[in-house]
């Protein structure tokens, strides 16, 4: 990959006079030159406002001026903001990602300044503290306030009035009398200071060994990467908490990245139990006020630990000292829209630019990460056993050809027996199916018509509880019609295949006494309802859990002993290069929910392919042979991580235009040793949100700078404004 960052960041000279180039958070090719007014001093990294057309925009001084535009024609910088500059490492990181993902640097910068208003001065509030002598005139109301204030805490007028049970007029009287003094404080609540000794876990030998290795890496300083490879329930969290504690002891900040779905209350509570305070959070559900608070706290160093989703990587840490990526194999770390980066990979980049350790944790590491372990780039820290008395669950396949469910049902007799046994013992069972809704396809019995999304190349999924058909790709939704939209026959529509709602229906029929919880993103809106559901399960207010992948991760339910995977073959159907790897990871993760405490767990995989290597690996608990086999296949075919891939998605509303651009692209890519270009081919989702889509796939050996090749190729083709060419480096989705 090309990078000219070394000269870009050669910013030791103190202040920049004359001309600087300013990067704006826009999808434009690069920074623009601006004149520095004679009375202004700016430096690389400074936040400034500049004119662009008739607008005034926030930007960052990126480099010395390029001199491409005559000085007398340059517009001047309007204002330099009085805030900490963007660090050199963060600027390098922005440029690195831009060149790696072939995105405009301004589009990446946008990710780094996505807290509107965070650069404005923080709002203040006035609080009052007992200061002067008590006034001569004492009333019962005044006595109450004085008594309350004895504790020495500063409070707002309203807090004083409310807590003392008096009117604000009484409080004001005391302030006017000089009994209270005013103090100005930031309106934002301060961040808690983690107490490193608050409640240290007593680590097992394996945990202590791993924690020591991490601590040593932190003491050594500098970049290093480690894989914390521990079976589900082995206590990886306790281990990386010790690494976080070490970084904090060094006076530095820590970032813990979780796949969005796992950002649950349970994790935050665990952090609080260990460190005595909540970490700062960063994810898409934050209010804009909270966003500002966190952004500022991270920039001024008062937020010591951030737990966040992938975009937390772009926060302006004052002094970041470690990144932990939990569940590193999760595809949720891949951003699929706009700048398509993989937060796991970019964490490694950020750690290497910042010169500190990065820790990837997983029970089912990605092949990418394992290859880095095998070739010695990453340290390998292993936790081979579950913590405490818990043992790994026994996993078995149910051959659906031999013991099929009744017609129109989805649970096989052996699985039903296992659930019944668990119920009889007062234990819990979980049924997993990674499919939302009631049925994935609605079909007309009379004419065979299948109901499709009008905007996408996909079937509409029936959601029976909501009485709607909806598209899982674009969100289109419509009521379930009573007659077939094609032949108008009444009552002819039938639901084909199961979603979780249908499994829940079957459970209610078969186990009418059991208390059921249905967990999917459709009925758990927002983190609090998710947390409620988790608590109900943990408190044994639920006997049988039916859920999508939302239940797969991270939770500890001591009474959960039976896990049934309704359709273990589901993930293997889409033939993309990681189908087997992902199915293994997901089902292993789901299996890991069983038997987390004293009671041993059993996992049942309903499958039509019991001989498949994924099923065999799960049954035998043979992860590494499975990964090695995958590695051999990928190496032989030159697929990642042994080769590089870039996907191009050409899309537009007019199919003719899309075809024309695709033909032009097909004509203009040059032949180069070590590179193959596949396509154009209609994307599997050939219509998405009303846009027609065509794909190319570029594959190269690792030795080739595939980005340069793609950039050069695209530069040869003129693309009309109505057609979009999206570039996906290291694609994870092939739809
Ligand atoms: P993993 O992330 O590896 O799946 P967890 O970190 O969630 O595992 O740990 C599993 C369970 O074991 C949790 O309930 C955790 O609190 C407990 N645990 C792990 N290590 C210890 C320890 N050293 N002392 C006490 N409890 C522990
Ligand atoms: Zn759709």
C-alpha cells in the first residue's frame, strides 16, 4: 500500500504561516489549501473553520500548503478553535484507512469528528456550597437547608430546594444572605475514576499466566498483538481486565471494542464490579449530549476506559495505551456502508501507529488471526478450560433424515425429549434459529406466486405478531394480504419454512406449561428491553428461550443445560468463502451457552449434513484441525488470508446505465501477473432498495498492492453521477 504520511506529518516546525492544507469531512479527493491570516497561528492538527462555496465548514489543518493554487486566490481560514488539536497518530490513522480502503480521506475524517458540538465550550452549571455564617433570621425552612448542606456537598438551587423540601425562594434567600457561595462546574457529569484494586479476581493458573504475559507486554512498551484464545466461559474477560488495569496504572487510557450486539448491561455491570465505576460508552444509541460528553472526556483524558462499538476507534484519545477487541471473529466489526473498514484489523493498525499493545479475544478466532499466530506475528495466550467446575458441553448431531420432525413442525423427537428432561429437572433450554420473523417465504398455493420485495431481489418475511410482511434488506413493510396479489385467490397464501416466531409457536403447543421468552431484534428494541430479558432468564423467570443470534453471545445462565440448534445447516447454504468458518463460530458460540455452571450442558444440532466437517468439528470439539483444513483450502485457492480481495459494487436506478459502466470497467482493467478480475456478474441481491447491482471481484496475491491496481483501473473509467461504484476491500459480505 502506498503511504506518503511520513512527509505529511513532518510537523515539527512550530507555526504555519502563509498557506496550509485543510482536510474537510467530505467525500472529496483530498485537503484544500487555505491562507492563514497574518494574525492567526495554526499548526498541523488544529481544528479550524473555513469557507467552502457559501458554507462554513469545520476542518483539520492537515499539512503545509500544496501551493497548487496561487496565494492571492486562496480563501483565508475563518477561525482556529481553541480546543486540543487532533493528534498526529489519529491523523496518520485517518490517512492510513483512507488509502487502505480507497476512501476519500475526508470521508474517514468524518468518522473522527462525529460528535457535533463537541468542540464548543462545555456548558457550565452553578452549584452552591455552605460558606458564610448562618443568617440572623432563622426559619424552619432555612434550618432544613442548612442541615442538609452540612454534608459539604455542592448542589444546584433546585437540588437544595428539593432535597430539603422547601421552595427555591428559601434557598435564594440564603444565597443572598451570603450563607452559600457559588461554584461554576461543567454541566456534564464527570467520569468515574476506575479503582484498580476495587475487586480483583483471584485468577486461575492459566488466567494468571496470560495476564502476566499481557502485563509484561505493557511494561515493555511499544506495539504488540496478542490473541487471547480461550474456550467460552474460560474467563477471558477477567484476564483482559487485568491488562486494562495495567494500562490504567501506567496513566494511559483503554479501549474495549465489542461487537455492537454484545454492548449489554451485563458487560458494563461486570466492569463496574471489577473497577467500582462505569466505563464511558460509545455506540450508536447515545444521545447527542452524551456523545459530546464522552468525546470531550476522551480528549481531555478524564474518561479513562471506553467500551464501544467499532466507531470508538476514531475517538480523540489523549493517551491510549491498549485496545481490546472482544469476540474478534465477529463480522459485526466490519463496517459495510460508506468507509468499509474492519474494526478488528484497524485496531491493530491503530495500536501499531500509537505504539501500544492490542489484544484480540475469542473462543473461535478468525482464520485471519490464527494465521498471524501461526506465523509468529501475534502472541498466543491460551485458556484451555472453563473457569471453576463448569465443563464444556457435550455436542451431538440429530440426523434429520433419520428422526425427522412431524410434518409442518421443526423440532425433532430427540430434541423434544431433551427439552422435556431439562424441564423435569427444573433447568432451562434454549432453541436457536438465526432467522427473524415467522416464515422466510410466503407462497400462493394456487398459482405458486412468491411474495417479493418491490425494491429488492428478496422474499418478504412474514412477521406474524406484527401481522406484516417485511424485507430484511431495506425495511419495506406491508400488511399480510388476505388474497394472493397475483391470482387474487382468497386464503391461498401459505407460510414456508420457520423463523423464530414459528418455533416459539411450536414450543407453546408442545410445552404449554413452560414459560417462554422469544428473543430477536424485532421484539427487543433498545438495550434496556434486552437487559430485562437477560435478567429474567438469569432469575429463572423463563424456562425455554427461543432466539436468533442475539442470544448467542456472552451471557451466563447457570440453569441453562440444553441448547438446540433448529437448523444447523442454515449458514452453509450461502456459499461464500467464510460460510463454513462462520457457521462453526456461530454454532460454537451458541453451544457455549450450555452448562456454564455446575450442571453439565448438552447441545443438539439438527442437521441434514451430520458428516459435514463443520458438524464433525463441533461434535468432536476439534477446532484447530478444522481451522487447519480451512487454511489449506484457502491457501490452495489463493483466498484470504492467503490472498487479497476487493469487491466492486456498481449500482444505480437505471439498469442500462449500470450495465454500460460495468461493460466499460470490464474493458478497461489491465492484465497483471498475480491479479484476477471476476465479473461483471449480477450481485446475488441484484436489486437492493430500488438500485440495480452488478459486482466485480478482484483477487490478488498478498505481494501485490491491490489498492493501487484498483485505483488505477477506476481512474480510467468515467462514471456518471447516477451510478455509484462502491469499493469493498477485504469483503465479508458477498450479496
Ligand atoms: P469468556 O469471556 O471466556 O467466555 P467469562 O470471562 O465470561 O468467560 O467468564 C465466565 C464466568 O466465569 C463468568 O461468570 C466469570 O465471572 C467467571 N470467572 C472467570 N474467571 C474468574 C475468576 N478468576 N474468579 C471468579 N470468577 C471467574
Ligand atoms: Zn427490500
